[in-house]
C-alpha cells in the first residue's frame, strides 16, 4: 500500500458510522539504530472530521506564530484524533474501518508516541 493513496480516505467506526478522513500518518523511530536512523514504524493514523489538509506541524508543538496561521489550522483540524495502528480493523478500497473499542488519542504526541 502506498501511504499517499490512504490520505483522504474515509474512516468509519465499527458500526459503519462516518468519523472523518485520514489526514496524516504518525510514525515513530524505534528499534536498533542503523547507518543513519532507527527503523520507522507506523504508530497510527490521524483522522480529521473537517479537513484532510496538512497540519504543517502545528498539532505537535506549542507553535503559536504566526498567529493567524496557527489559529486557522487549529480551527480547521478541530475534533481530529489519532487512532493507533492496532485499532484499525480493515483498510479497504476507499475506506478504513476501526475495530470495536478503539480509542481516540490526542494527535499532539511527543516523539515516543506518548501524550
């Protein structure tokens, strides 16, 4: 699967209810360091109910400047959440379905995948 094909895909809860669209993917670097970096691992997908445009990093940091841009991006991505890879039940043609009992995490996680 190509990650670019997944961006913008509709996300549904276990009962088929619409939750939003895939706006981003969150990776962590863990494992044994190699020549340059450790192996990347897909942590989960960021789901946005309002926009699939890029967060430009504003969801991960305390950036507030330039304030018009920061406020606009926060408003556009209100209600967004991170769903862990383990909570994805199925990725099909044009949709992602989450497993029962999935958890909505704050998309603002540190580099270790912690809130």
